[in-house]
């Protein structure tokens, strides 16, 4: 969380943690796990699994948040801190509580009164200073800032407690045990003790203290019929795999190798080391680890994916085609895996592979149109095959996602002029141009006409 510098900004910083300021990690296996572990909770919340996303953020802190809409952001540090999938489910249930209870929408109810108190203290303080009492003025402003902060934090703690209670309800109704939620709060409580925060002022925190949350939730969670449910063995296995590969990807390689030393011949260790060696620039060692994974499960699409990715990024795209094609088919054309396969087909620089690359990448954007890299690859293969109109449409899609409305408009207009009218691609180009033009019209200073 960003450092709070004044009560005037506290109300925003406590709630608005922009995901765009942090890097989003896209991984097919992780997203599939998130979808499966969250679906029963989403349904219990009265929401549609098609509309709710759980997104992984590359941040080592233990945190999860929502900032509006129906997206739950989970930090990579939380996955590393969790001992099992059920703990992550408890966190997701809490964030769904914020969504279902409309807390982001209602944030103004806490921020506006706090801002009013802060501004009033500024006016009174400045008046006192102007009257010849600088010390009194400073004291009034300091007191006002503290009161405003306390007012907002009290509001925030109420919302956090409400989200906890709602999460317990969702866990019960989805028949998911609350053991993980409780054990995770206990883990946070231990960290509070470890870092010497036992004497902190509970009234100056945005969340209730972990011990208080444990005491409040224990009875309700333990009274649920789902409390005694045994962990989902398949989901726990998937969680251990995701946790290992994530460690290999986000942690420094020496730290990963310490956690998963070469003496450890488990699948999880091979997975972690494959990513660690690959990221650190040891393709032969990474390839050996991926080979061990495939020996253990020859048709696993995610093991085939990492093998193909290692070969592709080692400059061997032709060799990467077989595992990536099998990974794409085995994952039912997962758009992330298909994008890597399409990239490999293009990277062979063999014109015979371009038609297949086009088909694969068009299917990928049809299932996930929010991946800029997929649009870039599709634009590349269109350009290579002489379809400059659709190459421009792909550029317009990517520019629109990046907020570059001038490029989106210009590329979209070129596509409109050269794609047959009233076809799906032509209609899409028209939509992009209209949306981009609306943004530019609404922000004339930002989008001044170029001379």
C-alpha cells in the first residue's frame, strides 16, 4: 500500500490501489485454478462467474483488493504466504464480500466527511496563523488531520468487518470450509507479533486487528456444516504446483534454488527450477527440468507449455512447435497458451506456418480480447501475409487498450477504409474509431490537433 502522506489523500490511497500501477501476471494454469476455486463463492455471492475475474499481481506483499467492477486482485506475495488453496479461497471470499456489499461504490461515504473535516481544520488553522498565532494554527491543522484520518479509518474498519461476515456467509453457502480463512488471519496475527506491532493503536488501522477478526469469526465459521469438510485434494495439488512455478518466476533464482534445491526431485521442485533457470538465462538446465516434468506427465498441457516456451525463447521456434501445439490442444485452445504457439509459428519465419498462426491467434483473441501481446502477434502475421487493413485493426485494438486514442483512431480509420463494409472486422473498426473519437473530444487539451 502506498505511504500515506496526509489526511487529504488518505481516503484515496487506502481504497484506490490502481492495478495499472503494478504488473499483472498472466498464466493459464493459475487463472484456471483461480476460476475453479472461486466459482462456488461467486455463485454464492449472487454474481456470474463469467463476469468476475481473479487477477494475479506481481507484488511480494501479502495483500488482495478490489478497486471497482467485479475484479479481485491477488498479490503474488499472498500466494507465497498461503499454506493451502483453502486459505486463498478465504481471502477471495472476503474480497467478494466487498464487491457484493458495494463497498467501493460507497467509499465516498467515508472519504467525503473525512475530507470535510480536513479542509475545515485547514481553514481554521490558516485563520489562526493570520491572526498572529502560528503555533495554534499548526496545532489546529494537525488535530484536524488526525481527526479526519480517524474518521475515515473507522469507516474502513466497519466495511472490513462487514466483508468478513459476508465472506463467512459465502463460504457456508458454497459448502467451502472456513478453516483456511481463519488460519490465514491467525498467520497475519503471528506476523503482527513478529514485527512488534502488538502495541499499535487499533483505532488508527484500516482493518480490524487480526486477533479481533479471529475472535469475531471463529464461532460463525466453526458452526458451518462445511467446517469439517476435507480439503479438495485435486485443488490442493494444483495450488502447490502454481505456488512452485510462481516462486520460480517472481523470486530471484538463488532464493528459489534454496527453497527447491536440486536434491528435491518432486514435481513442484522441477516446476520451480524450470522457471528459475529459464528466467536466469540457463536454457539447458531449464530444458532438463521441463523434460523431467514431461516424463512425469507426458500430456500435461502446462508442462508442455513451459517446455515449448523455453525452446522458443532459446531461439529454437521450430523445435517449440510440437510441445506448444500439444499444449494448445490439450488445454482446449487456452488463449494464453495459443498465443505462445502463434508466436512460435511466426518466429519460424516459414511462410507455410503463417496461415495456421492466423487461425490460432484469431481464435485466441476471440476468447480473450484483452491481451495486447496477442493483438501484436496477430497484427504481425497479418502484415507478413499482406493484409495491411487487418494489421491496422490489430494495432487499433492494442492502442485502444493502452489508452493511445490518437493511434487507435488513425489505425481504425485505415482499417475502415480497406476492410469490406459491414463485415465483423469493419464493424469492430468502426466501434474503435467512434470510442477513440469520443475520448479525444472529451479531452481536447490532451488531444490537441497536430499542426
